[in-house]
């Protein structure tokens, strides 16, 4: 029995770790690592970026998008279209031999595909099946879009608050020029907030936003493949005919194993 496996997205995790590691290594090679840690600078950047994001979006949307965005970005849930097509063909064969009720005993690895095949087994008409699945697809895609917007908003706000922290540090330094002991801490705030803002934006938030945008396109294509396939199964189409219809969702180099079925159907 196949199960839905959660796989870590090594590229995303490795890229973020590598970015922070390289910067941290450069700092360590220069010595005096402790001077790069400053609580007021961290508070200005993180607190400011989060506050600005909450001001732009409803708090429930922010929390939900952060959870969904982080899960999709760091956990590779996406299936290859070829794998989905194979599962759809398996379901089509089962439905052809055993009827719609036989689909209940046929395990699948994708939750969206599982919901759709259960609808077929429950006798939902094809028109209603398509409407329900399209509605669910739009909701799934909207959650990804919200996640991308939230992470991009954090990435845009972090450098801005880094600049605000720089101004705060410079003002404090200029205001207390008569006391040399305050110049160092004030300059630390001024410079480190800029550093923190750049790190949060360009090593964390914006790369995740771009990764979500990329996965959004793939997810939309996968869900469309599933919807078209399930509707064809509901209409009692043959596995070969379904393959001919769905093969367009596959890249050219992945169509080889399905080409014979397509040519026979033609």
C-alpha cells in the first residue's frame, strides 16, 4: 500500500543554511564574533517586519500563510506529473474492471486525488465532481498565493526597518557625542540593523517567497491533471484515452513510457 510521504526540500533548507554559514564563517574568521549580536538591532528588524506585515494583512491570514508557506517551502509535497498520471491510470483500470465502488479499496498517495476518487465511488455526477474539485483547487492555490505574499512582505519590510534602525543608531550617536562611551553601542545599532535586515530579506524571506511562487505553478498543473483525470474516469473513459488526454501535462522527456498507449489509441 502506498502512503503519502513527506520529504524534506533539501534545496531550500540547504540554501538557507549555506547562506548563514558562509556569512557566519566570514565573521568568525575576522574574530570578535560577539560584536555581531545586538538585541536592540534584532528587535527593530524582526519586530518591525512582523508588525508591518500584520498591519498589511489580517492576523489570521498571516498566521495561516506562515504555516502553509513554511510547510510547502521546507517540505517537498509535490509529486511528479508522471507519477500522478500513473496513479490515475491505475484508478481508471480499477474503475473499468470493478466499477466505481472498486475505487474505495484502491490506495493513492495524493490527498487531493484520494478525495476525488472517493467522490466517484460515492456516485457524485461528473459535473458536480468537476465543480467541487475546481473549488478545492482554487482554495489550495490561494493558500500558496497568500504564503508567497506574506513572505515577500516580510522580505520587503526587513531592509526598510534595517534602515530605520540605522537612522536610530546615528541619531543616538550624534545626540551623545559628548560621551565617547555611547558612540560604540550606537554605531552597533546603526550598522547591525542594516545587516540583520539584509539577512532576513535576502537569505530567508525572499528566497522562500520565490520558492513558493515556483511551487505554485507546479501545484496548479498537478491539480488540473488530477481533475481532468478523475472526470474522465467518472465518464467511464478507457485508461488509454485518459492517457492521451493527460500526457500534455508531462514534459516532453517524460512522455516516453506513455507514448505507445497514445499511438495505439490514435
